[in-house]
């Protein structure tokens, strides 16, 4: 079994339990690919530099980051620099032979750069240029499989390689949930998305309304209706993962005991491949700003 684990970057997410759980799974012979977010740390670094992050809303109502050139420089420092290195260090202290990779290494994560995004400001639809983001279109699964076969545990971070119109590349931001989804699909793996809540709730303010599972399109529609705020992109990522070939997607709490193992045992909200409609490939691509 291969498991792709995404640890959220929110301040309320404590990765300690997940890292110990990765060590336990690896010791039991399981292949694990760890991915991570870090939007909060990027915002904190921007603040320390005296700069404000820019968030935009798409015409579809999804809020995300606008990544200009300066913000991209901070992403390069924080994501593959500090956060990825910290996780690799911690896994070594757990006895895991971890290897840090960014999406630019070996063309691990690649897609077309979006230099402009459609946004809605003051009720008007506009084009905002100068963005450094991209949508992942390909995953170098061979690089991950070779790393895993060598006894190493990959720890993957954005940025990704964004293709320019002239054929060159620029390192660009991409949503960490969707990056994890692309990897899980390419490896036909189970995807465990660890966040600061225990799953997807019908009522976002009431944990007792957690949706346990979705295995049909009708049940998945209920999940989509329930998701709001930051959970919206996680549900979109779940759909992309399953369309790409992932075995399952579980959204669960990072702060539970043995969070990955418990998620795989049925905690959280589990979404099965059957939840994705057969005609999903025909749906229009949704533009989503990055993390």
C-alpha cells in the first residue's frame, strides 16, 4: 500500500503525531509520501518583512492567494527551505530516512504557468496580471517510485515547474492540497489530508454532523454542498485525486492520536472512487487561486 499524506499548514495543526505515525507505517513496510502546506508561515514571513499578502476571490467565489514575484521569493524560502527541511529533520529523528523534494526537482510537478487570474473586486470581474502560479498537469511518478524503492521517504513541497509560452520554466506556486491530489492519483495511492478538524461537517460549526463517507455521486454532492471556506479546495482536491486514480481520499484531524492510521481505519471523512461521476472529465475546469 502507498499512502500520500498531506499535513496542513494552519497554525492549529501539530505535525508531531503525524510524523510519529509516518515512522510507524514505514517501519511496517508501507510506502509513504509526505506533502505539506505552509500558507500561514508564508504570511508570517511576509509580515516580518513588512509586506502584506494579497488574497483574491474568483468569480466562482473561491478565495486564494495572489502570488506576485516578491511573494514567490518568500515561498521559495519558506516552503522548500525552512518547512520542508524542518519536516525532513523531524522524520530523521523518528528514524525515517527522509528526502526533501520540491516540485521543481526532477520535474516532479509540472504544469502551465498562469501569469494572470480572473478575479472579482467590488462586484466587477477583472483580470489581475503578474501572477506566479500554475495548475499541475504532470507528476514524475518514476522519481517518487525510485525514491521509495531505495528505502527513502519523500517529503514534497511546492513550488512547481511552470511552463512559459516560450518553452522555458518558472518556479510557481500551486495549491498544496491539489499537489497532494496529483501525487496520489499518479501513484494510485490512498490520500490522507490532515487538517485542524476531524472531517467534513454538514454544519461547519458542529462536529457531530461529520460526514463519515461518500461512495456515490449523490453522497459526494452532499459533501460538496457541505464544504465551505478552506474545505472547498480540499473537496476539489479529493475529486481530482480520485479522477486521477487515487484509491481513496480521507479528510481527518492531524491532532488525533496516530492520525494517519486512524484515518485509514475509518476516522474522518472517507471519499471512495465511486463518488466521482463517470462524466467528471467533461466538467469545465474551475480556476482556483493558490494557497
